[in-house]
């Protein structure tokens, strides 16, 4: 057996990973597994099955090139396709309160991370760490990426912040644990939304109007995808990847030279906090996102009805599996001492997010539906925002997707702001 494992042929490893993804989503669709996936999210399984394969020595995540390929090619393709479905006019038509609650949730995350890190740092200075390779702000930036945007933004921040794989594994646990601790409260709140709306002094009639509008939108855009549809989607996705790489190569070189000159002239310059602009991966993600948003203003947006976001999600979950394959559970056990402070920061962070949401909702009298979906569109992303929305009404599930896709667009920028703030505090 030792001569067979670990598997070194990436074609074989890719087949194993996609087989694991297929198994997760197939079992997730079966009624008898409903209780299991209620407590163990499918997304978590997509991380941990590859992690188990790596930890057991069946694959070698460090030697495989699949993560590099997925992060450099599939991730930008995913961002193009996911942002292609952004309907800025449709989001505007949700009403100002929906948008305000979405951005209130975003602000709560951007502010909450630095506040929680600073507060815990008062009693545990080790969580600061300055520019050290294992400084907490690096790993926490990936949580910010996940909680504002989703898996794609999280992967982007991992690269931009140079988060170590061992630390990323720990932050992944914090991310999933805290996020899934909050979601049941939202689902419970959906069942007593009338009482919460009365406490918020909110008028929920806008939600009923929204439900009717969404039903009409669904009927208008849905269609069965043809073969030419899929080929056009592939062309849009990987054409966007090519252009993103072209921009990233030039921009990273230009800004690296600029930062080097700036720091040479003034070693104490605050420009060091903008170091992310020197990374090609930063520009790769930003450009892909911009291309997707730009295409959403063209006829290309109609390809969402043919499955643009579904194809983007396939690419994203392959990336998720390759990230999971780099996780070593044995290393997690060795670094168990890091969990205490990380979980404390995560819980305080989420508390700030919740307080900001409820204060803003009370001030503007927003219905609890906008509170719940605005929060989950940030924290849970496209995977779980529709679940919370459908708890109010199945017809409202696409609203969760709509706002979550907006999160993909603002997630990376918002997370970078949060990251640089935490970086400054850590110094």
C-alpha cells in the first residue's frame, strides 16, 4: 500500500476530489441524510473529506498543483460567473432598507474584526504579532472574506494576506463554527417574525410586494440551457480569466516598484499597509470581479438563466476541495492551544455584527426579513442565504442569492479594509 499512497498523479487526485464533492451533494439531496446535513453543513464536508484524505496520507496536498490551478484559473472564472448575475437595478428595487441592512451587516463585520482583535489583545498580546508570518490578522482576514463574500473571497484573502495553511485550517473552524452558531437563531426568528417586527416597529408589507416581484422575475428569466449557452459561458468565464491575468501581471509589477520606492524614501510610511496592491492575486480577483459586474450591464447577464451561477459554483467547490486537501488534521491537534483566543475573537466579532444589525434595524424600522437575509448574505453567502430567505417564504429564496452575490462583489474589498485595519492594530 505504501507504494501506492500518497497519490501523486493530479489527474487521479482531481477525480478523487470531484467524486467526494459529488457524493456530498448527492447524499445532501437524499431525505434520509437531512438530519445529518442539518448539523454538519455540506460546505464543511467539502473541506473535511479532502482534509481526511490528506491527513491519512492518501493524497499529498503540499505536493499537488491542483490548488494553484484552481485558485488561479477556476477562482477568477467563478467570480466572473457569479458576479454576472448581479442585477443592480433589481437590488435597488428591493428597497433602501434591504440594501441598508445588507451594508449594515457588512460594516458590522469590517468594524467587528478589528474591535474583537484589539479587545482580546489587551489580555493576550500574542494575538497581535505585527508582521509575523503567523500573526492573527492574516488568518482573521480570511474569516472577513468569508463573512462578507463567501468561499471565493475567503480564498482570495488567504493568498493576499499570506495566511499559513496551518493557521487557515484553524480560522476555517472558527469561521464555520461561529457562522453556524448564528444561523439557527435567524431560522428561529423567521418563525416569530411578527413579534420581532412589532419590536422593531417595522412594516413588513414591502416583503409581500418583494415576494410577488421575485416570482415574476423567476418566471421571466428561467430557461433550459442549450449547448451554445454553455459554450458562451465557458468563453465568458475563461476570457475573463485571461484578461484578469493580463491586468494582474502589469498592475502588480507597477505597484511593487511604487511601494519599493516609497518605502526606500520613507521607511515609516503608512504605504506598507497597502502592500496588498503589489500582489498579482489581488489584481486577479479585483479584475475578475469588475469584469463580472461589467458584464451584468450587458446582454451577457441573460446567461444567468442558463446557469451561469451554477457553473461558477461548480468551479468554486472544486477550489474548496483543493483548499481542504491542504489541511492537516494532525497539525490542527498540535495547534489546539490557538483555538481559545481565535474562537473568542470570532464570538466577539459576531456579537458586534449582531449589535450593529439590530441597532440599524431599530433606527430605520426594517423588517426582520431584511435583517436576517442581510446578515446571512454576508456571513453565510450564496450557500445559506437562500435557506434563511426561504424560511420566510420559498419564493423569497432568490433574494438571498441576489444579496449574497452582491457580497461576492464587495467581499474582497471590504475584507481587505478589515485586514489592513487589523494589520495596523497589530503593529
